[in-house]
C-alpha cells in the first residue's frame, strides 16, 4: 500500500488570524488521536492574506478514511470549518520522493 498525502488550501478572514491560528493549533493537537496520520501541519501563506495550508500524510487509504472520526478531531475540524470563508481546495497525491519522512 502507498502512503497518501493531502494538501489543503484554506481561505479565512485575515482579520480573524488569531482565532484561526488558535483553531489550527487545536486541530494539530487533536491529530494525536489518529494513529494512521503521520504528519498534520498547518502553514500560513507568505503571499496571500487569510490563506493557510495543511500538509497531511497518511499511512494508507484506511487511515485517510478514518480522518476526523475521533471526538477531538471532529470538534476541532468543526471549529476551524466555521472560520473558513470559502470551501477548501484539496489535492491528494502519493508521495514518491522525500527527505525527512519515510515513504
């Protein structure tokens, strides 16, 4: 089985950056409850105000399918989702080369 990476672009109100970043931190902390989720990191875009990126790495399809099903992650995702100003743009891929993570 191949690992799966997910890159999501999130759109938020730039005037709510503190609230958004607090929700991102809660989401990342809740990721600990997902055993097949290897990397779950949030990034603020350097060029677009109000834009954040998530990079996620899952061990397989099954782990991705379970994402968000735990109580803590479901609550964190709901709180973060309430702060989005548009639907996220999500790209899924299969990593083929990397430094710093096992493929």
